[in-house]
C-alpha cells in the first residue's frame, strides 16, 4: 500500500530553527543577532546547538522525554525542554526585556512540522486469516532511518500508525506506476542495469502509458500533501518513486519548503540521457529547494545530467536556472547506532550469541546479509569464497560463510532465475568442500528478526558486502555498530555508497574481480589484532557520529537555510513586467522611444542545447508573430523604435529593411534609419590591428572544438561554443582565454566579454550603453524632434557588459556636471543648436539629473584632445555626446527596462521569453495610431 508519512512535529533535534526564530522576535527590536548571517556560520551554529541539545537531553529522564516529544499538543514546558542552558538564559533575557510578548503564546511561532512523503509505509499489514491483519515494522533503509526519530515506547507500532496517512492507488496504477515505470525502467537504469534485449521493444511500446501512470500517482501524493499542508511545514520527498512530486507541490504553492532525497545511486549523464522522459524528470526534481544524495559522486552525476541534458549552469552549490538555484548536496545516511549497541545487552541477544558461538566453535564466521537482488552481487561473493577455499586448503574446515538472502520480487522471472542460480552455486560448493558434519556455506532464504540479526553481527569475524551497485548499504553500518567487542573486519565493495564513508577502515574490493575478493578474504582472516582494532575504531567513530538522526537533522537544517538563501537571491531578481501598466503608460504618452534587442528578444525561442538544428538556429530570423505588431508600432508617428544589437549590419538589414525604424548594429557602433545610409558612431581612427592575431587564436580553437564557430565583425570577434559539448566547451574557453591574455591582447586596450557560451573580444568603449547617448542625439537631430521623449521601453537579452544601456535612462542623484562637458571644446561639437523643448511641470530630466556613469574611452580621448593631446578622433556622426540625454523629459514611472530570460540583471523588470515580448508589443500595437500619409 502506497503511503504518506506525516510527522506531527519534528523531533527535538529538528526544532532548533524554531528556537532561533523565537529568539529572533526579540532581535527585531533590540537588534542583537543571535543567528549568524553567513550560510556557513548559520550551519555551524545550528550544528553546535544540536550537539548541546543532545547532551542536555541525555541528562533527563527518557520516559518523560518520550511523552513530551510525541504528545499531540506541545505545552509551554515542551519548548524549554529542548533548549540547552544557553538557550534558556537567552530566552529569559528576551522575556525580561519584552514581558508582554513573552506572555502571549499565541504570538509565538508554532513548531515546524515535517511531512515525510515516501512510497512505503513504515508499517506493513500482514493478513491473519480471512478478515484480520496485524502490523509489523517494514524493512528498508528509509524506514530504519525514520525509526530513529521515535524513542523507545511500549507500543511503537501504535505511535507510528497514528502519524501515517495512506495514499490509496488502484491496482492498474500500481501495476503501471510501481511495477512498470519504477521497477522496470527507473530502478534498472539507476543501478546501471540495462533492460533485457527481448524486453526492450515491449517496454518501448508501453513506456508512455507507464510514465503517464507515474505522473498520475505522483499527483495523487501531491493532493494528499496539499490537503494536510500548513504554512511553514517542511515537505521531504523520498526516492525515485516520487521524482515528479516536487514539481506538483510547487505548482500548488511555490512558497512550500520542498526537499527531495534519492536513496539509490544516480547514474552518470551518459546513462540517464537514454531515458525518454529524462528532461521532464530532471526539471521536476529541480523544482525542489534542496536535492540530496548519499555521496558526492551521485550529486556530481545529477549536476552533470542537468548541465548536459538541460543545458543549465552547474555550480559548486547546485544547479542554477536563470537565477533560481536548486541546492544539490551529499547527505550520507546513517543508522541509529545506539539502538544496536543497547540491543547487545539484552537477554534475548545474549542468548542468541551464546548459541551461535557454540554452533560455530573453532571456526571463523563470515557473514553476508543482502536482499536477493541482482545488484547485491551474491553470486560473485559465493564464487570468490569458492576460489578462496580452492587456494587455501588450510581454511576449508576453519571458516564458514553465513549468507542471509532476503527474498524480494519473487514473482519476477529474473529474480526467480537469480534464486535458482544462487542455490545451484551454493549446492555445488557445499558438495565439493563440505563434509558429513559441516558445510562451508549456510544459505538462508529468509529474513531474521532484530535480536537474531544483532547477535549474528556480534559473533562475525568478517563481514562481506559485495554489492555491484548500491546507494549506501546500511548492513555495513549495522555490522560495525555491533563489533565493539570482537572488532571484526569489513570487506566492502567500492561500488557501494558506504565505501566513501567507511573506506578508511574497510577493505575495499571490486566485486567483479573474484581473484581480488578471494585474496581480501585471506588477508582479513589473517589480519593482526592491532590492525583490526585500528580499522574498527575508525569506522565505529563514523557510524556513531553520523547517525540517522544527524542525517535527518542536517538535511532539514540545510533545507531551511536554503530557503533563507533563496529569499536573499530573490531580492536581486527583477520582478515580472506589469504589462498592463506598461501599455497604459504607453498609450498616455506623446513621444515614445522603444529600444529592442534582437537575438533572443525578437527571434523565435530555441533549444538551450541547440537540438533544434545548428544551421537553422545560427541564421537569426524574426519571430513570425512579431512582424505585424512591429510594423504597426513602427508606423506610429508618436513612436520611435531602435533595434540595438551586437549583430552585424547585414543581419539587421535582412530582417528589418521593410520597417520604419532605426538600426544600431555591432553594439551601436553603426547606425542608420531603414530609409537612409549607415553611419558610424565610433572614432574613425579606432585601432583594429589586433583583429588578425585574435582571429588566428579563434580559428585554432574552432578547429579543436567540434560544432563551435567564430564570427568576425567590424568591431569585434566572437567565438561561440553553444552547440559544442558543454563541459568540453568550457574547458576550451578557459584555455582560449589563457592564450589570449598571454598572447595577442596582453598589452592591447581591449575588452574580453564572456557570455553564457561565447567569448567576445572588442575594443574598449564598445558597448550599448556607451553608444546610446550618441544614437539618441542623431535620432533627435534627424527627426527634428519638437517634443521631449516622455516614455522609454528598453527590452533585451543583453550581456552583462551591455546592460549599462538600462542604467542610462535611470534617474539618479544630482551630481556635478561631467568633466567631459566642462573640457569639451566648442569647435568639436556640431554647430547646429539643439531644439528648445518646453519644460513640463515636473521639469526635464536634463535639468533634474546628470548621468553618473564612467566615461568611455572615446570621451576620455575627447578630454585629452581638449588638453592638447596629439591624437584627435573625428566623429562620423554630427552629434554631441550628451545631446541624447538632453531631450529626455522622463518620469520614473514612464521608464520600463526589461531583461529577457535573464534573472540576474540590472533591468527593472523581467520577461521570461521572446513570446512574452511578442505579447507585450502586440498589446502596445493595439494602442498605436496609424501614421498619416
């Protein structure tokens, strides 16, 4: 039965955030920060609080604690029971300063609840007769970890059951969702097992229906979560069964705190990319705030898959998608080690240990505890043991292998075949090396109860874990926890996640190398006592400190902190453009200026990885739905449109020749009206002698990087690796930059501009912001404007270097006039005076503000000329450098700067895609007047 486990309250160790939040009420007034500001400081502070809290709780009566933790309603005393002495003193200090607030419990923040969503109940119903059932604790790593939250009480099953909320799925969905998509597709893929050849065609035919059932089942889980969710709750989704759940939850409430943890390996991107639903699953998981894995390898594979398949930016912290960061980290799960250590003292366990010692007296005991599964490497383990017996006759009657193989999926043919294979190998070895009184292998096809298992761990000399691929494998942890007396040796597969945690004290082996495993068995059996003790102590310390409680507390702590970090990042993300307001202001203005970028602004949306066809995408074309509104806007006599692009002149001519607008090519260095000729806004004597040397470097790296290309423009050279392999392209770009800085541009006055997947070299001062003032001045002079510009809309997908165009129109604090304006000689400006515009009641922008911006190289050269320096630039246009800004009569509410698909931007607003640009311009076109003929 598929379930949702909903914890009423977090355990004491998970409530520290709320304790800090309670303190922060006082801090809002007295400004004494109790919680450190930086992320690392916050996490270290919380870690210390957990340690102090654990020590404080251990000094109290356990029964009283259990009653308080699991009561449905927490009293005031409960809040203080989970505090250490420092916390209590801080809380009392706050209460003395603000007695009124401390006496109002309804104003205190309620304790944070944890909703754990998993495919399996922590309890299983076992049928007794026709109409009755009894409940048992379920098996599995997740259930074992969750049990650590619950103290030992008389009726453990009753406590768990009270907090369980089942999600009922019909038989058809279970068959296609669980047996089909989860177990036949995702599970083999995540464990590097390919589908059997004869099943591939059948699986391909039924794939879509299974994936639809998978999404439907995840939505059913989401519906139940939404029904019980309360603001502030933490929702923790588990495993590959629920990869679609984070997206479903965020669609319901994007403020919900959602974490997702995978208990299996995550395969390399080359494996994951074979999955037909790869993109949907990755994006669904990325909807979570925090994504956790057992090991760094799995986390790295996930980030790599997002980079290679989705084309997103992988960072040391996680995966970034246009400013939205999903944190990805490793959280190695543990066990409740105290439970196993305490169990060894119980009479039931002691009795089992006595029986086992008597049964195997005089023989070394080797142990394997696994599910009877393909990934557990049971056949490889037994074959290695056979080889050890072949090569070491002296050990044949002195060692015994106890293999506990818990049956699973017994109705699946592949598992039935595996069972037969294991039985055959065991029978052959026992027949070959056994005697009438003893056999070398004892194989059990069943599970053991907890007490028998602890006893078996305790008497074992060598534990053998030979998983071919395993998410973590907690058997190795359980063995170490029970070995305080005997200090046995752990032989561990390097393909188990536990190898990264216990590798220091274990003997790591490749389970596919039977010879290596056999040699390791011999080394473990002959290992000196002092080495066994050293190895054990290292692993025992890890197992007892990295417990399941610490695992859960760390994950929830990181999730809460991730939310804090996300809120800080969100403050830096521009809000979505209020389209109705922008259109309304447009309709009420009389002289409008619209500045539009071209690529990714007016073009069709393309695939982030260039899968739509490199040749087709490289040929920039207008969005088919924008032509009509753009035509209507450009014919409006009150509207002036400027297309400001980094593309060369031929590209703009090809796409915009039929419109009545201004074209500014190569970042504004070339300008023309569609009815006129091209002119330049840059100095005629601008040095371009660096181009050939940079071109040679770009050619070299283009040859070495498949699917990359470079573009030679009149004022810059661009190398683009968008269509190349992402990781290889980044390495090549890093190498290219190193060659540039140490070679052709080491002493040149050039800018190197790095885009998402491009490197551009251009002369210093070549940017859209540096050119816009001169462009605006030329437009004013050419049109003979009689009224000031009272509305500006600037939209683009610009590089960070070119976002100074957004800042150009921003009102700023009054400042001294530019040194350029004071130093500019009168004869260097165009002789014709500017038109005199009437000043509105709010005053013109030129009168109210002077632009606070750094001078371009061109402006600095003009100052040098005024001071008598020999180099004299000549302007091809006829405008003053500040003529453009002097024609603005712009109120702050009438300026709209919009970044397209760039959440990290200095623009005021955000538009998600070029489709949004089309919709906005279409609405504006509906409010435009027709140009009189």
